[in-house]
């Protein structure tokens, strides 16, 4: 009997901690399936159909605000890359490969020439260059 009273007191104490007017119930959840029974390779299979945006950077240029404001139709921006120089292929802003520009029908394309070794940088490539410039100056 003392045990039942003790249990009731604990239950009453836990209910007092809840916000007034909020009903709390125990959740009954199904057991998780054993991942070993799903077979090899299925964990990565979930990701294989995920679509990721890939960007290609042709080059960069830095302009003063006054020069940006003077841009108009027909203005040409000279980029930091030369004709025939590899372009950067970016995944979420991080360079992961390089390639050369090609024409595919009436579209531009990139022929992949080199996949970067190692892991992707945590910062986008542009932020890394800015950080490097800040450290040098």
C-alpha cells in the first residue's frame, strides 16, 4: 500500500510540472526495423535520387560601386580567367571539379577534366578567397 501511495505522489508531482490546461499522454511508437535486415547499400540508396544544384563559375571581377552604377546595355565585364582556362564546377558554392566550356547543340556545357581530391571545403570558394585575402592583408 505504501508503494501505491508513493507512485501516486510521483504521478501527482509530475502532473503539477506540466503547463495548466495541457493534456499529456504517453506515446506508443512502433519498433524500428533492424537496418541489417534491409541489405547492403540501402542506406545510401535513399540519397541517390536527391537533386543537387551544380553551378559553373566562368570567372570573377571586382568593381567599385560607381563602376557598377555606370553599367548599361552592351557593357562588357572582363573576367579574371583567360580563354581556354578551366572553369570551376561548384556544389553548394564549394569547388569540387574543373572543366572546359563546350557547346552542346544550342547550349553551353562543361566537359569535366578534374575532380578535386579530398573532402569538400566547408566554406564556399568565394568566402575562402575573401578570408585568405583578409589574412594576407
